[in-house]
C-alpha cells in the first residue's frame, strides 16, 4: 500500500540535476521518480516564497497534483 507521507503546496519546483529523475504523466498528475543512489534532490518554492531542498531516496516517487507535491512512501 502506498500513502503520502508529506504534502506541500508549491509555487515552483526545480529538479536538481534533472538527469537523476524519470518523469511520466498519469491521470492524477506528474510522477517524478528518483534514479540516483543514495538520493536525488528537488527544490520546492512555496506560495509564501520560501524555498527548501529535499533529498529523495532512490526509487522513491514524488507526485505533483494541481498545486500540491505528494512525497510517496510505502506502509511498513
């Protein structure tokens, strides 16, 4: 089972070193999958203008739906 372990409203998204990500479009939004070991990086700017760098482990998926970013994880 998959769930969102963090959801962030965003204004812009920057993939650091874009070659470390795969991208696909699904009916729910845009999927980004981290391809780099140990992690890929993504920068998210929120509507209030603050930016934060996130390190995403290899094979972890990030889904962009409308104005929200969902960091997906597996239930333990």
